[in-house]
C-alpha cells in the first residue's frame, strides 16, 4: 500500500505467516514517460525471498510506456506484473490513471493487451467494481480476460466509495461468474474468519488483504499473539526498514502508520493513548510511549 508499507513489510508479514501467503506485490509504481528502468524496478521489488511469487504493480495510461516498463519489471525479477485500475486518489485521477480507466473499458483493454504482448511474465489486473456505479463490472472483467490477463483482482468497492464500509462482496461474485480466469477478492477482509467467508460467499479462489495486514499482521494465519509479541513485531519492522532503503524520517512515518492502524483496529492497546505515541520524535520515544 503506497505510502504506508514497503518491501520490508511484505517480507516480515510473510515470515509472520509462514506458508499462508501465495503472492506479494509492490505498491503501485507510477509510469509516465520514459519507461521505468530495470534498476529502479529492482529497487521497488527488493530482494526476493522464499515462499510467495513476487509481483510489481504498475499504474499509468500510456500503453507503450507501460509495456516497456513491464518488460523491464520482468528483467528486474518480477514473477508477474500487476496493472492498477483501482486507485481513487485525486492526483492519480487527474492524470487519467488508476480507477479513472474504469470509465474507458476499451482503453483499459488496449493497455492490458499491449502489456501482455510485450511482457514475458504473467500479467494481472486489479480493478474496482466500477467508477460511479457497477453497471460495467461484467464488461470490464471480460475485457481484462480477453486482453490476456492471467488473473483479475476485484476490489468490491466503487471508485466513489473510496474506502468506506461495507464493501459489497456480491460484486466479487458477479466477476467470478463473468470470467474463467481466477478472481482474487479484495475489500473489507478485516479478520481471519473473513478470508474463508469471502471465498465461500463469492466463489473466489484467493483473497487479497490490504489494510488489515497492517492492523493485524497475523490475519493470514489467524494467530492471536500477546501484546509484547506485537510490540516486538513493530521493533523488527523498524529495524528492517532501517537496514533497507528507508531513511529515518520515512521509517518513523511508516512505523507510526502501523501503530495507528493497529490501535484503531484495537489490535494494540496503547498505554498513553494514540495521540501521545504519534507525537514521538524518534522511534525510541515511540517504543517508550508504548511501554
Ligand atoms: C493508503 C493506501 C494505499 C494503498 N495503495 C495501494 C497500492 O499501491 N496498490 C494497490 O493495488 N492498492 C492500494 N491500496 C488499496 C488496497 O490494496 C486495497 O485494495 C483496499 O484497501 C481494499 O482492501 P482492504 O479493505 O482489505 O483494505 C491502498 C490503500 C490504502 C488505504
């Protein structure tokens, strides 16, 4: 999740839930002009590790730049390339990328086709159920399949619904029924039990978890560790970010996001309240505030 997670988060979450996670993917990488180089894409991907397949997610609206970047992503080591048609951020919409393309299903199909044709690894697409309504959902899903994508991830919310609850899972079921490629369900999976519930209610073979992976990194296995273990997890995350490429300000910002998500989801009780912890000027002060 762009701005709040990174490659060290993905690796740590996989290690926290051994054998429960089949695929991991980078945050979106915005593609304009020129295409992104193999070196930059390698940095986004980070070091690959045992277990899941590793994807790089690209977002943009220029099919040629996306196609070349996808080829570079494969050369950088991506096992698959995912195309983002779900982001509702105003800055992204201004540039007619992300979920803006849901309003132009033929244009979206052309982009996916161009990427599939030039990319030597499987290409997948992530969509929302629609922009302002879900009337084009089946058409969009079928175009994704027709363009050659090997899997489709459907976030059940509309663009206009942003991240509000509830997320209508019946839309995921509609996509499952509309295509023959595997549909990965996404949106509103907040507990371990929700994983199985989404699969049985919608028929999707796999589930993608967004924010709850941050608020409860044990959601995949269903373990429920004690408070100290959660704090130890945060310490490992902080150390790994520092060992990786995040600068101290970025690392502290992401650490605070994790604390905020955990506290808001009541997965971590904060001795001195959230506002106090979030004011911490250093990671040491932050951990002090938790104790
Ligand atoms: C801050 C933030 C950043 C996100 N960044 C990405 C992103 O880079 N790529 C992506 O596919 N989805 C991104 N998402 C969307 C999530 O992956 C997910 O589709 C959405 O939150 C719904 O799933 P959830 O209810 O399990 O969180 C982001 C969401 C948030 C809140």
